[in-house]
C-alpha cells in the first residue's frame, strides 16, 4: 500500500457515548469506540470489523480520516504486506487526568518520539 492510500473503513454501530461507554465497562482493557466530531461514536464492538484491532503508536503509519459518519484509515507511509498497522489514538479524557488514568493509558510503542501515553497532546497538557 502506498502512502495516502485508503486501507479500511472503521465499522460498527453509530451511537451516543453513554450506551457505548456502558458496553466498554464490561470489556475492561479494550476500547473499540471511535469518536466522531459531532459527539457520536462508532462502536466497533457492535458490528465492527478488523479495523477495531488497530494498535496505538506515537509514530503511526496510518491515520484516521472522518467523512460524514464514517471513519477511514489511510496509510501515512508505504506499508508492505505483513506490516502491522498503527494509528495515534489521541485519546481525549474528560476531567482531571489522574496518575491512575495515566497508568491505564500508558504507551510502550518504543518510538523515539513516544510520549508514554495514548492520551492526545491537548489532553496531556491540561
């Protein structure tokens, strides 16, 4: 796959945060929810596809692009067959980010630019 190429659509039920969050609490350790700019989410745990298994990296080889109520994953770099696909989760956390929350979302990607967290830059600076 060449840089810029669309790889996969992130599929799942388009819903509100509240019902999706309730489902996530029962599946501790996994987050299959992708936020949309209008406040709704795509819940990959309901009717999702393999895109829900994309892992986080601080130096990702893919990016997510929102088009309407859909999310598409595009290559940021050339990707060879067998390469693992990574996106920067850029998680947004409401309220104060405690040490417990930081520990829950610690990153071990090993990139030279690793920020040690799956939490997005803006949330980290607050």
